[in-house]
């Protein structure tokens, strides 16, 4: 893949994410990419794997469903309008078509009597069950089923300083092989730049909820903390973890159960915490090598802002 093309399309994706609640035209995003409007949609589809319109619609729906679950005080109409839909009727139709369930069914999975196979299954091959979106129920069931006595679920609020990082994105989202490929390249790069493996501070940016987003479409970026004077060149990128307050959850368990621990922050802790999530992706701070140990030990970070 042409690296310059990838950088320009990444810029478009960032623009789309910021403006999901607004009307976005093809000419508008083509202008952001600096590609001709006549050819931009072909370049985007070739690199991202879906059309610009399909990408925008999918991301709006994924974000809206997360809001449905985690902000139950908002009406379905308000969720629709806040996420770029013209009415609750259009929103309900789009949600039903994509997920196979209506917004009210997703909010009340115990009342679901019938559902259709949505596009998320037929197009992306992803099974979708509204019950999986409710982390309290999942967490309790997982704890009972697996008796995770060695998992410490305590959450603390920490004030963290800014950290400069070198990053590399997984090319196929949350697929394990793609994640490990990204980490292997990044770890080798850090070692070659004088950061010993045992001293590397490793964070992953986990942008999406895999209970809603197809695994290969989830955005995952590996990163390692670096000094201010370390030079970073393509395919790697320099970025930062901003200073601020973070909710930090220690987790030790199987890789398959990490999503339940992550979602528990939103259902079990945040509602009564006096905070809400800031506009920054979830971070996973790895404390071990899961491929060596057979389990994951990490700290899950959620940046906070006061309500």
C-alpha cells in the first residue's frame, strides 16, 4: 500500500469520526484527502474495504448503539438526532436493517421476541445479540462461570502526565494475528532505538466496541512510550497520551474476557463516579506478554472529565 495514500485516507477517517453527527458529503471528504472527487471514492474503498457512504452509516450506527446502552437517560429520539439521523423513525429503520433489532429491543433485550438477520451478519459475518451489550449481566455471569478469583476488579482514579509515544496500527482491527504483527514490528523498532524490551511501556488504543463493530473493522493502535528527542518515521507515527484524570482498572485473566472487564467500567463504575468518559479512546497498558504467559495482565485506562 502506498504510505502517502494511507496517511491521506487516515486523515479522512479522523475527519469523519469528528463530524459523524453532521451531514458529510463526498466532495467534503474528498477535499480533506486532497484526492480528486472523481477518484477519491475508489481510493477510499480500495484502502478501507468499504465505500465512504457505507463507512459513515456503519460508524454512525455503531456509535448510536453504544449511546443507547450507556446513556439510558437519553430518549431514542435524542440519540437519533445527536448521531446524525433526521428522525427517530429513520434511525429505528436503519438500526433494524443493520443489526436486526430495533432500538427499543436493543435497550430491552429480555423483551425480544423475534429478530431478523441484519446487515452486520449478512455483510460482515458478525453475530449480534443485544444481551451482549449489557456488561453488568455479562460480568456477573462470567465471574460465576469461570470463578475468576485471581481477577482484581478495583478501579482507581489517577492523574497521569503527558507521555510521548510511537504508534503503529493493526491492519485488520482486533484480529489477533494482525495485533501481534503490529506489536512485533513496534517492539523491534523500539529495541533498535535503544529501548530495552523489559523497559518498554506499552499501551494500546482500543477505539471500538467489538460487541457492536466487526472485529476486522475495529481500530486498534499499538504504542510504546518514547523520549522527546526520538525520531519517528513511517510506517510508525509519533503521538501522545494526554495529561489528565483516568479511571484505571487492573485486570488479570484470559484475553477473551477483557471486553467484559472493559465494559464493566461503563456500567458498574462510571454512573455513580461523578465523571463521564472524555473524548479519548480507551487504553490498555500491558504488564506482561500474553503469548508467553497464556493470560493477560494489564491496566485499562479510560480518560475522564467531570460531569
